[in-house]
C-alpha cells in the first residue's frame, strides 16, 4: 500500500512538472545572526579560535548571516554551557568547547553534562607547553623542575587559566610525576597568564601554543616541552632558532606527563540533523581556507577532525578520563 502511494505521488509530481527542489525543501541555513558562545574569557585559546572563525566566515562569505562571538566565561565556563543548554531547539546559537566541557560540571556540580547539548564537530586538539621566562637560566624542563624541587614546596608559582580546569589538572599531574610542588595561581584567560610570566610575577605556565606564541616569537618566553606523546609537526621557524617541532616532548626530557585539549563545536539540544549538517559543512569550508591552515600552524594544533559517531565515542572516553584525572587531583565537587 505504501509503495503504491509513493508511486502515485511521484507520478503526480512528474505530471505537474515538479522536477526541481521547491524552496520549501531547500537545505536549512541560519535565519538570523548566529551567536557564537565562548565559555572562557577574552584573549585565551578558545576566544582566539572563535574570533578567527568569525573572520574567516566573513572574509570568505561562507554563510549569509553573520557570526557574533559572545564571551560567557563566568563559573569556569558554566555560564556559557548553561546558556546553550537552555536554548533548546535554537539553531542560531553554537558554542566552542574546551575540555572544561568535562571539568566544569565535575568541579562545580553545576547541572550540566555534554550529553545535554548536541555535538557537531571536533575542530582540533590543542597542545599544552611548559613555558618559562626567557631571562631565567633553565635550558630545559628537567632543569626547571629540579630548581623547583630544590627551592622547596610551593616556592615556585605556576600560573594557569581558572581553577580545577585543564591547567591545574596538568600542574597536579606534573607534581605527581616529578615530586615538585607549585603554588598554582589562577587567572581569567591565557592572555593574562602569558603577561604574568613575561613580567616575572610567576615562574612558569602551561599555556596553549597560541596563547604564548607572540611572547615566544618576541624572545620573552622559552618553550621547554610539550605535554604530548609526539613532537608537534610544524617545522617553520617561529623564533630565529626554533620551530614548534624543535620543542621536545616532556617525556623526552624526563618529565613524564601528557595531556591534550578539545576544541569542539556544539549546538543546543533539540536541533535537527539538517541543522547540525549545515554547521558541519560550514566548518569543513572553514578548515579548507588558507587562513585556517596558517592559524593551525601558528598555534601548533593537532588537526584531528571528527563528527558523528566517531566524535561521540571520543567524548564518551574523554569524560571517563577526566573523571579519573579530577578524582586523582581531588577536584571533584563534594
């Protein structure tokens, strides 16, 4: 019966000359400016990436509507996550996520889980680098860690973005792996963190590459090691003597710690697959531009891209990993 009905409808359509796609069935696209929520402060890695995306979309005319970045970083990003959760069914809002997607609800008890919103795509994974002030004598990460241990518990200051988030998780992991003990000092964003280190107000940071590349290029900071299993692949010189590829892994220099961070895009709950597909297609176009490729190289990103089931599986595994890391650090909400 269904087959007959389908055939009859098709025959009618052909008889009426309806061979093209009518406007009513055109692919979905935003109907008003898209609010791009950044669950972090200005100047940090997420903020820089969101504003880079806005610029690429505008310059290359990749969509009809404009993108408007909005920082909602209060409560370690909880403000942003709750805003997208509460925008049920609104396809004109997207959010860029860090790994605070996992750490913020675990640390604060805020009523949010990544499953409350709609995954769109992993844009990249971001690295963490151990940075020191270039005026200090430490030639490698082990020399710095040895100096921190010799100075005694809490004498050396480690600056990071926020409390009980990625930077502090790495700091605790570094302490456990090496026996050094730092006084951790939280700031609002990676931009502030880099400035504090340049000014010698702290002894080290674990900033993302993009957050400290300007100060590294200017000779103010020293990149000691990257918290990953492999060196960063980018071989173009950033400083007169070093490329990202010249920075050793922390494991290579006797500091056995690694951690990478999500840079992903999510939408509100209750949106349609067609609306998700629009943004997947948009970000594929963004990734194909020269501006994006330069941004990836400058910031030494791991250019992993995932959507659909592959992304869901990655998110599920990393939620478990972050629960374990947060529990070991004593950061879970009571």
